């Protein structure tokens, strides 16, 4: 229970990093609503799919939900890496630089962790029945 709350909170805080930088760069070029949906949809996938991190019954719908979570986590991870490159190479210091850095520092491990656990869930779903847990020596 506590781990799910931690994932949700860190996912929300990670929206202040790379996704916010990308949103601020897309806002002058696109409508605000479209830019918001494009940038924060992967965060939403990561956030809502984190409700399914606990082990439970599998199924075709759950497998697709975990795939969407993995897609969201990898997309957010790429946004954070891109945001870190933008902040590192930018000559002008932004007013909200500390907010971006905090979001990137929190977001990279969160997105990587969610991607890792999503991938493990998918690997467990593809394993034959009863072989999803590691074999322990007797």
C-alpha cells in the first residue's frame, strides 16, 4: 500500500521536470489544451496504471494496461532525459530552474522503476502458468 502511494506521489512530482519543460516549449506553438494532453498523457498512463502494481489475477486487459504503463514510463523517462539535456546546454538560466531540476531528479528514478516493474509484470504474464516466480533451491 505504501509503495503504491509513493509511486503516485513521485509520479505527480516528476511532472515538474522534463514534461513541464516540454509543455512550456510547445505552448507557444500549439493550443494550450493540446500541448497539455500531448505532454501529460504519458504521466497519466504511468499514474493510473500504478494502481495495478500489486500482484493479482492476470488477463488480456491487464496485460494491455501494463503495456500502456510501460509506454508511459518510457516516454516520461525520455522527456526527463531530454529536459536534463536542455537544462545542461541552455545558456539562459530559467526562473524556475530549481523546480525543473527537482522534477528531473525525482522523475528519472520513478519512471525507470515503473518501467522496470512493468516489464517484470509483462515477463511474468508471458511465462507458463506456475513459472512466474523464480525457482528456489530446496
